[in-house]
């Protein structure tokens, strides 16, 4: 820590790189996983060294089960044959080497771009993991315990829950309305009647010349419909038209 007058400057503490103890992995499953990861890492390093430094290299790995894995540049077999022949290159003439060199130079930018993209994706994955880990430490506000809240905090918490419920119900109703198909013209709700028939007297209903066989029968009376009855009939007919099914008895009408 260095001090300059009243201001103090604190040096950031650098995190030390964690060292892994090099020893045999005892668990068999973990040993296989470690072998696969380290094998790919070794092959990647060999490829980088061969491409960047333009050297011929090869590596041979034998697994615990006796299976061989090889990787080399330009080819593992060519490198092994050159080693067995005492360092004399059998192979490639100047023209073939030139074509190979041109191909390498053409693929070098693509290789570097792929490596950079891989590093960015790994960094992004690490950020996502850290974000998820931090979000687990801070639960949702509606899951917070209410034992330690005061009266004012509980009232505010209740208001927030009611507002959340209102928003959820509104969103649900909107989705339901959008998912329902439009009704055909045959099922449209009829218009609300605006007028009511005037009362009709009994004398107006009696014909001037009634046959004798109908003179002793009671006369039908017509009553004035009230506003509530009109509205009730309107909503019943609207329910029948919108549903399009069911018997008329279920809506108060006799068939």
C-alpha cells in the first residue's frame, strides 16, 4: 500500500493460479474423462506448434486399454517413417511442398478466426455460469419470507402481489382472446331491442265474429314487457348464439 498525502492507493490483489497436484487418478471413470480431455488438449497444442512454426511433429498415445491414438503434421506416418529412416525425408518434392505451403497459408486465417471465436464462446459461457450462480443467491421477491416484515412492509408486499396477479390475469385473458377464432355471422349476438310493445286490451284481441265453439274459451292476455324481462331475453338469446350448442331448456326456454 502506497500513501500520497491524504489519498491512499490500494494495489489490486492478483489471484494465484490454482495448481493441480499431478498424481494418478484413482477413480476409473474420472481417469477416462481426464484422459479424453488431456488427449484433445495435447493434439491441439501439437497442431498449433506445427502450423505456427512450420515444423513436422507427431505424437502417439496409448490408452490404458491398449488403444493407439496418433496425431501428426503433415501426417503421423510420414513423420514416423522419417524418424525411422534416420532423418531423411522421403517424401515430398519441392512442388508438392509449395502446394502444401500455399494450402496452409490459405487455411491459417480461418484457423485463427476459429480459435478466437472459440475463446469468445468460452468466455460467454463462463459469464452465463457466473450470472446463474449469482441469481441463485438472490431469490425472487415474491418468495421472500414474511416473518421479519413489519406492518408497512407487509402492506406494500400485499399491494405488489395484487398488482402482479392483476398483470398475470390480464396477460392470460389477452392470450385467450387472441387464441379464440372469430365467430361466424350466424353466431353473432343479436342487437339489443330498443322499443317495447304497448299494452293491448282484451277487446282488441277478440275478433268481431267468433264461432260458437270458441266463445266459452278463456281469452289470452298480453302483458306489457318490463325492461328487465327484455334484457333477460336478450342475454339468453346472446348466450345461445355465442355457444351454438345445448338445449333450449338449459337457457329457460321450453321446446
